[in-house]
């Protein structure tokens, strides 16, 4: 196929050029009815293609023309049999994968560090999770991926598991040994689902880890907006093989996708695919080189550490995406949350993520040398600040553990009900500090990175309470609970 073509973007341009008088949604009528405050900032060109699905502009839910052509081009570019455009982000992709692959009551093996969208998928699908423990890096205070050994042990202990869900790469750039996992999963005739939200670029450069489509996963989600040049919320779902029924997958997507999709997002997927298919290797070569150079410069700063390829070979790190730059600041005496705020408000540099010990900077095809220089300057100045280590009260085990860097993630809590049963049950609010032993009825997720610490159906443990109390004290944003300050928690009545 001709990868220089952008069939969907072109039909939108043709509609604008035709001068057709619109008597259809959206109500701003290609910007004419929009207040100048927003119109002048956004620009008439964007508003002109903010259209609805009318004659000639195809239907995202039942694509037959330009969208079908654009999705076919994307499938070829990624080496998939079918590709589906998503305008609800990879959240809808993860949920569609589970809904298409599983029936209520069927089991899925899933890493504990899967995105919170997977909890929603479990609630909606009625599937039963069998949690796999990812490899934990206690030094850096982060999860990596699950190993092939963990997948094999899980399947041996749970032969009735129907599907295996893998997160690769992680937020921090660690990738799983997907080739070995694919072999283990498909030898047992199970379904392999991969959340590759953070790796839409992997397929387009030989220096990057193998992509999930390359190794033959059954369904793969990519956040095209995260690391490539599509607009926010624009993602793709790829299918390879016939282990998942394509008609059922399409039916599920029709449930999840809006009947009034933002066509600007759809067009951005079309153009982002074209850009990668035609210029991807060159653009990514520059990005990788800039990432590696910047990482080396950051590592020259006293008490700052940015891990790289030396991580490959550690448990749960079969490969590494160098475009993720994790800056560990604990030896400077800061939490990652504090460092993130200082970089933003003092040096005008905004990182993607902060956690207790790290900040994460993403390098993409849109990052240039000037931006990299600002990051290095901000971190260098941060390291020169006179900051004592006593950032928390000296009393208390958690505070001492935080300072020494030995605080671990809490163990996976025991599951007393399925996520669906707990989510739909009668609930009550209790004081969070006194909730040990109760069955959680909501998702509690430090965000970012969006990994649930406890999910519906699981019993609250003392370790969970202590860990989340520390996260709240450190300033992390909690997503999911009815009370974001975690003074109370919703539990099964």
C-alpha cells in the first residue's frame, strides 16, 4: 500500500474545499458560532475539520470508505491483520480487548501493575483476575514487567486461565520478554493481550525493543498520542490472527466508541501513521540520540541517577526504551513530587510523572535540543539547592524507610469478591485508617502512573493503609476513590 497517503485527512480537506453549507453538528458550524476567545486561539483550520459523520466522511463505528482505508494502512504499517482507530484513548482499548476475549466468569492472568482501566474492564466483562506479581525494583521503588517464568507458573497453577494480559513497556521504559511469553501462551492455546500504550514507536526503529505486533500478540493497544504525533485521546488497537473473533471485537468497539467521534482525532491518527511509515526511522534516530546524550549529561550531576541500558537483564527488564528518562532524586533529599514542582515553577520544565523517588521525562519526535538543555539546566540547579534530607518528621517507621529508600510496595491484597460483584454491591463509607479487613468497593490509584494499589473486591490490609497514607502525605494525587484525601473509603456494606 502507498504509505504516503492520508485518505481520511484528505476527505476532510475535500469537504472544507467544497464550501458546503453545514446544517449538521457540531453547533459551532466550523467555528462560525464559536466565541472569538477560543476561535482565535484554536484557529479556523482545526475548527473547519471538526465535523460530524455525514455523507462522504465515513463512520468510525462501521467504516467502509476513507476510515477503512486509513485503518488498513495502519495495519500494514504495524504488521497487523486489522487495526482499529480509538478516540477514547488506550483506556477504551484495554477494555475492548478484555470484553472481546473473555466471557463472564472466565479467568485472565494480569500483572498487578496494569493500568486502572483494566479494573474497569474486569467490572464490565465479569472476568475473574488472577494477579501476577511484576518484578519489583526495591532500589528504584518501581515495578518492572512480569517474567516468562511468572507467566508459566501462573498458567501451570491456573490451567483454566483463558487470556494473559501483559504490560510492556512500563511507564519507565522496561519491556518484557514478549517473544518467550508469546511462545508460552500460544503453546497452551491461550490469548495474549498486550498493553503497549507506551510503545507505539517501538515498531519503527531497529534500536528499540521488539513491538508486540512483531512478536505476534493477539491484541495490542498503542497510545499513538503518547509517544507519536497524534492528538490526545487518539490510540490504536491492533489484531493479529484469529484467536479473538473479529466480529465480536467490532461489536465491542461499537459499544465503547462514541457515535459522535472527534474527527480531528481520527485524522491525526491517519497522519501520525503516515509520518511513522515514511519518516519514522530517521525521526526516531534523532530522538534516541538526543535521549542518550541527555541521560549521560544528567548522570554527570552529583547525586542524580538516570538508569539506562545497564538495566537490561535484571528481572523484568528484557529490554529498555531509551526515550524514557527517569531521574532519581532521592539522594538529593527530595521526593519526586517536590522535584517535579520545583522544576515546573522555578525552571519552567514540566515532567510527565513524579513518584516518591523519581521524575520521568519523555523524549519524543517532538523533543528538540533546546528542550533537552532546559531539562539538564533545571536538574543541575535543583541539585545545587541546599535541601536537608529531613523532609518528613524524624519519627515513624515509614518516614525512616522513605529516607533510606527501603520502602516496598505493599503485597497484593487478598481477593474476597470479583471486581464486578464488589463494584455493584451495596456500599458504605468507613474511616480509611480503620478499614483493615473490609472489602474495598472502589479503585484507589496514585496517579500518575495510574496503577491501582487496591481494587474492588480486595480486602484492605494494614500494609495498604500504611502505604497509601505515606503517598498522601508525600503529596501524590489519588484517582478513583470518592474521597481523594482518603480520610474515608467505600467498602462493601
